[in-house]
């Protein structure tokens, strides 16, 4: 069963749930794949827009990969007060477990104030791991 991991930065809440994908994994070839669903909620009184993302992906051997890019899934969503945005993406690893964490780089269009929102650290667990690494 997957767990929701949640972090709140100021008035932006980010929740993540990861799912191991056995149909896209091949443990005999050290190929493991996870999907993760992210929900971003604007709990504030001003619109905010997600411009960029920065991920840190660490495998079970402690190797870390940094990933940076524009928006998410090709979008730079604008969230009005009270709105949320959800998307699903995925990541491969060469180990049966690991974890991810990161930041969304956002802006408040009305004031042009730029700020970072924490993406909570979340586990990438599979049934093929000998034990948890985190």
C-alpha cells in the first residue's frame, strides 16, 4: 500500500504518492520503475504559477541524480486561490528502492515574487528490495 507524503511551504501544499510498476520493471536486468502522483494545492489568497522543477533522485546504492526542467509534464500550471493541480509522472532506477525529493520554482504573478516550494521526500519501494534504505 502506498503512502501520501506531504509538505507545505507557506500556503502551497504538495502531496506525493509513489507506485511501483511491475509491468514496466525487469528485476533480472536491474530495471525498476515507479509512477508517482503529485497534487499541488494553493491554499493562499493570490494566484501562483509553477515555472520549473528540480528533483534529486537517490537510488538504493546512494547514487543521486539531479533533474531540472521547465514546468511539469510540459505544463506551467497557474493555480488560482483554492485550486489544485494533479499530475502523474515516473522514474526508473537500477536498484529496487530509493527516494526522491525536490522543489518547484514558482512565481506570484501579481507581485512577480519568486519562491521555491518543497516537494516532500518520498520512498520508492518495491517488493524486490531486501530491506528499506531510508
